[in-house]
């Protein structure tokens, strides 16, 4: 069997026998690698020390029919700060779980390698209160890089430009919405149409009325009808109210480098993190059709 050299991010480790490990990694080529690390659980094992969770490592693989075997490994960046406490570990685990899912059945975009590597580094440099903001940005970046970028400046209902926000020109704020299933923002007119367009036969417009804003603030645990609950609570919520400042932040999170987001994560901007994380959480659940258990756990402890 041939050998292959690759740079990988370690996403998951599974016990194999008494002393061996199976590591699930994402390679810089965009492929998922599952490989045996023989003796990786032995005390002082050199290979295991170079393949810790979330680490960026350079490996030499002996290719197998089902599982590869790691014959050499060297750490490029350990990302040890992602393991400094339960909160950081939980946040990094969310990105690892999502990337593992995206690359499970087919090759993913190779750019996700450097994007996730940078995300691990940024999370390690962030204080606990800023993890939500960085995690929201990371989820949106991974989803967008995988082809699921939300429309934030063009209404998905009518195609009108909402770049000027929800001001009607007279200083009055008009309600906008965010439709997860249709793929982005709804202008005020489409929101109003969704609220009013019910005929005598009970027909409901495809642009549905929004649920209470508490569905966002309460981590998706809506206290009213289960019809409006977030996917991780019970059923998907199709539309939520949204304000222009939140749209601005979502766009900033997607388009900015992590180095530019770090000052906001470690400052007084955490108030915007909660709604943005809830939106990114539902966005991933709607379009990647995956409930991330690690994200549920992170939200339960943060």
C-alpha cells in the first residue's frame, strides 16, 4: 500500500483495543481521514502526543482499504488553549463536529481547513464571555463556505434591496424578518404580507408570520405554541423578527477575519452574541440538517 503525507486537523479520537486510537481528521486536501494510531493511548506515546484533539499536525499515512495507519506525526500548532476549560473545549467541539459531518460522505471545500484552523486559534485567544460571538461567526463562516450563505441584503421574498435597513424614511423603524427556510432576510412588506395573507379557506402564505422575539433570546426554547419552536427544541421555526443592527453583525461575522473579530469578542459587545448564535444555530440545523449535540451542550453551560 502507498504512503501519503498530509496536514490534518484532529476532529475526533476513538478508543481502539487496549492501547490504540482511531483519529478522525480533516486534511488540507478537503478529505476526511480516519486512521489508526498504534499505541496512541500508551503513557508517553509519541504519536499520540502529536495528535491531540483540535491540533494541526503533519502526518505520514500508510493507506489502507478501510482505515489508514499513522506512521509519523508532527504538531504544527497544538491549539492547547482550546482545551483550557470546559467552555473552550465545548466551543471547539462544535466546529469539529460540524466539519466532521460536512466531510463525512464527500470531499469538502479545502478552504475549510484553514478556516477552521484559524477558528481554533481565535477561540483559544478568546475569554469565556466572548466565546458565543466567535462561535456564531465560525458557524456562519463554515456554512457559507460550504454553499449555505444567507441572503442579508436582498429580501428572499420579493428581491428588494434591504441595505438601508428598516427605516421608512421618516425615522420610523419597520419590522423585518429572517426566514430560515427561504434563506435570509425578509423586507417589511413581505413580513406584513406574511402576517396578513390568510384567505377564508385558511391558506397560509409561504412567507409566514414571525414568532415572538423571545424564541431567539431564550436559546430557541419558545414558551408558546410548539409550532414556532426552534428545531433543537422540537420543530423548526420558519421566521423570526430581526433588526438591521443584527443583520449588520451577521454580515460582519461572515466577511471579517478572526483577527478583526477578536477585539469585539473580548469587549462589551457580547450582548449581540446571543441572538447571532441562535440564528447561526438554526441556520445550520435548517440547511445542513444536522443537530449538533456539542452545540446543545455548549449552550447549556454558557
